[in-house]
C-alpha cells in the first residue's frame, strides 16, 4: 500500500484532502455536543402516530374566553335600583359611583338640564336607576311634589329627558294625642310628620308660648293631608293642615284653614278672627328661654344691668324669622350684640335680633321682609356664653317685654264671609268625626 505524501509548492508544505476531511468532521462533532448540552429539546424524540392523534384532539378543545367582571351596579341587567342622595353628592359623582364613566355621567347631567337643573339635588332625594352592560338605560327622580323627571336612552345611544306631572291623591288624615313629656314626642308617637308639626306650631305661635304654656296632660288634634301618588300608592309628601286644636290647661283653641273671598289663605279661630298678628311671639322654633326681660347680673361683665330683651337658647345655625312684615333698618356688627339685625315694622314697632352667626342672603338695610322669612342664623357673636338669640321688641324706640305684649287682633270675618266660614267649620267637624285617629279617606286631587 502506498502512502500519500504531502505536496510541496514553492517551499511550503500543503495539507492533503484526506486531512481536510478529518478536521471538518472533528469541528462538526464539537458543535453537536455543544447543542445537546445547551438545548434540552435537541434530544427529544418525535411522537408516535397514536400520540399525534391525541395531541390533535387536545388542540381542538374550546377554551372559554376570559370576560372581565362588570361593575356591581350593572351586574344585573336593567334591574332598577334606588340610591339616596347623601351630603356632598352631585349627580355626576353619584352616577360614577354606580359604575358609569365620567364621560357618560356628564352626558346624563347635560341631558337632564333640559327639564331640571341637577345642581338642585337635595339630600335625601331618591334616584331610581336601570343599567345594562352598555351603561345607563333609565333614570327617574322626583325633584318636587308636582313632577317626575325621567331620562331614557334612545336606540342611537343618546339620552332624552322629560318631565311628567304627578297624579296625586289628597288623603285627609287625623292624628291626636296627649302630651306626657313634650309636644314633639307626643306628635311623633301619634305619627305626625315633622313638617305638619312645624305648621301647627307656627299657626299657634301668635297666641301660645310653647315653652311656658304647654304642660304634661295637655292634648292636641290635627287633620292634614297626605299626598299619595296614584300610580304607585306611595305617600310622597304632606299637604295642608286643614284643622288643628290644642287644649292647654283645660282651655281648647281651634284653628281652621280658610281663604276669604279675594283675600289670603290663613288660619282663623272658632270666632272667625285671623290668628295672624303684627308680630310673632317667638322668632325661632324649638326655643328655650335662657334669660328673661328685666334686671339681671350680666354673665360676662359681672355686674347688674337691664336686660332689654329675651334670650332664646337654641342650637347654633337655627334659622331666625322676621317676627312681622318689615323693612331692614340695619344688619351688621353692634358691639356686645355681635351680628345684629334691626327691623322696622311700622311707625311704632321695631324689633332687634342679636348674636347671629351670619345673616341670611339678601338681608341689608332697606330690604323688605315678610313675616316668618329667615333673616339670619343663631350664633354666639359678641358678648355671649353660648349659642342663643337675643330678641327685643321696641315701641317708639323703648324696649318692652316681648312675652307680655298684646298685639291687636287680625282680620275678623263678618256678614256673608263669616257665614261661609261657619259652613266650612261644620264640614270640617263632620270630616274629623268620620276619621278615626291616624286614619284616612282618599280623595282625588
């Protein structure tokens, strides 16, 4: 066997073809080893035919898509639910809390403005919402007793709002009771709404000092109206107080709501005289007399001097009413009285209201106010140890005791007007007698 010899060209030794092949095989082997070391799949075997069928069947199985959860408010499609407005709520914020986006919420607000201003939203107002997976479909609320506001989503996605008159039934209702601890407790136990109690107190306030004259054992009876929505049968408010009576220390006073021909609706006593007088006896509700008219030792200054008014202790911020129709003489700071309002009722009578926390909007010198209109709010500005109203009545500039003043009787009905009023009395008496306490008979509005 002959051996292959190297070829020499111009003094250089060349590698033969056989040696080249051996070198190439060595390099390829190294690469293969490295591939097995760093790629764990390199040594994997191919699946057998029966395994291929199983893999194909597995790959064709349907995997359910992942659906994002809906907000709780719209999880149940179009099921109406009611939310109640809380302090600090706006319509846009309330809707966003229910799962609507800011853009959609603002669109709803703008659509509502065609029939009602959402900025007039009141604490405690109820709003009924219906939602689906696309958002709000319907909104309904009652901004007042006279109407419902309904907003609905049209097929094109836009919102449309409209106001609907409420069909109300006036239901006469009779309540009565005996005072054990307080008029408020007795009225609440009898089922008298707070708004009705306020009207009753206001009607009697010309003649009754509720702090000194109402005692345990006294009694009351009131006939007023419940306002019931005919569509739902739901009580949505209260109407007028048609009749009220109070028996205080054995003496009964009766008041009837009546409108004289060409006159103003008001309350008249059993004799046909209007209860309205030039001045209210107490210009704040729920007051307790903390200091009477007369000489006293001043709680801050420490010496005795004349107290020219009556102090009514009531919570901070309680509304203060004008005790009669008047013109504002002044509204501003007055030393020990703090924030003080002075009203001139006529050439003889004027009243003063001190220690206010603030004045009501629009109260300034020269402004005309009506009896019962809010002129400010109870505070403790000036020389005061706690929140209260200092109230003065002045006759020709001289302070007199507000609790002892005898005001002239108001309008007195005569002739045909009195006869008409007496017919009303008979009708009211029959209606009251037909109603059991806390019972009613429905009448269409």
